[in-house]
C-alpha cells in the first residue's frame, strides 16, 4: 500500500507584516538595573501570561482596599504550615483582607504555632504506632475552646481565637493569623470536615459543639460575601476541596438573599497543582455573571510572598505600573 504525502510545494505562505504577534519587545522581561527595589522587580517581569495576571491581582487588591471592598481569603492548612501566616496577617492589619476563612487544618496549625511555637508532626512515624494527631494539649485545648464557643453562641474561628488570646503563654503570638484577625477586628471563620482533623480523634471531641459553631461560621461567611460585590475579591489559597465547596454554597445564599449579588469581583486560586473544584467552584462559575477569574500554579512559599509584597508595594506607591 502506498501512503499519500502532502505536497509542500503547494503550501500558501503569508507575509509576516500581515500577522498579529502576541509577543513583542515591550512585553519582554527587563534586565536588573540600578533600581533593585521590589517594585522594580515586579515591573521587570514579562508582561505575559501569569506574570501579567499576578500584577492584575496585585492592583485589584490594592484598589479594593482603597474602595473599601471586601476581600475574602480562604485557606488550606499547608499555607499556614509553610510559614505564611505573618504575611497574611499583614494584609489583615493593613485593611486589605476583610474576612479570613480557614479549613480545620489551617486553624490547627495556626493554634499550635501560636500556643506551642511549633507544628507539623511526622505523620508516617506517628501513624505506625498510633500516635499521629494524639498530642494531648492540642486536642484538649482546642476541643475545650470549641465547647466554650458553643456555650457562648460564638463562631468556631472566634472561639479558637479567643482561647488563644486568653492563654498564659504564646511563644508564637506573632505567627498567628487567628490572633491578628482578633486584634484588628476582622472576622475569621473555620470550616471543618468531621473526621478529617486531628482534634476529632480525642476523647474531648464534642460533635454537637463543633457542628453548632461551624454552622454559625458558615452563615457568617455567607454574610460576608455581599462585601465583595463590584470590585472586591475572593482568594482561594491552597484548599483543594473544602473551601471551594463551602464557598460555592455560601455564594448561593448571598445571591439568593441579594437579588443575584455579589458579582463583578475577582476570584483567584493559588495552589501547587490545579484542581477541579477551585477552578470550577471559585474561578469559573462565580465569575460567569461578571468578574475576573484567574489561576496561579506554584509553591505557596514562593507565590504568596510575591502576592503580599506586591500588594503592600502597590498600596505604598499607587500601583505596579
């Protein structure tokens, strides 16, 4: 059998002058010059793809703060575990982030860093002998805080932050995002999954108290979302499942009560790999009625400092250019 070959001599070519180019010299990365400031670094990034999008998010968050629009930051546990709590606390203190929503793991890592000065155990070693997640102080103190919060008709995040604030010793006070929220009067909510967090393994665990306080925090998150309408933002930072699912339902409530609002906000997902739920539940579906949806892929300990430093720089100099 003889195979047919395309006759390349008959191919039509076109002049380059008639072609539209996506990349031209003004968009390329710039070499380091005498100005080595962080603003100069951001300006030196190529004006292409993720670098362009990063500057877009930075400018949007800076403008949102100026216009007093809501910025909701939703966190997975890894973000706190790799040391980014103090940076996010700076955005809380400077008025950029107006609501923090954590999954259960993020709250536990934050509590342990603040209360004990360390977190993140060797899971494999603890799993082998049945001691993974069984640290007495973490389970006893956090479960007691949850029971007290339920009795006081407080939210889960509020109750854990209060327990931290009233603790005698806080070797990691400056590392705590929970305490930063409490100090600056910024609502912090915690959205656990029963059975997924180590404190649920302890004898002090009270499912009714957890359910009561977590339900209150869900309503509080739904109540915060109208603030992102017309220029605000929601950031999903390292939560692959829990926060995107909770956010989608909270957004439905907000729009049900708000005649279709909020819309026209920015939704950005930052994670080490791309997942279905953050893409669909945070970035794509919520912005179909108007807004901007962006995804960034990279290590939290690199990407989020770039974001935070960029926002602080933009607020001080009036934009990234």
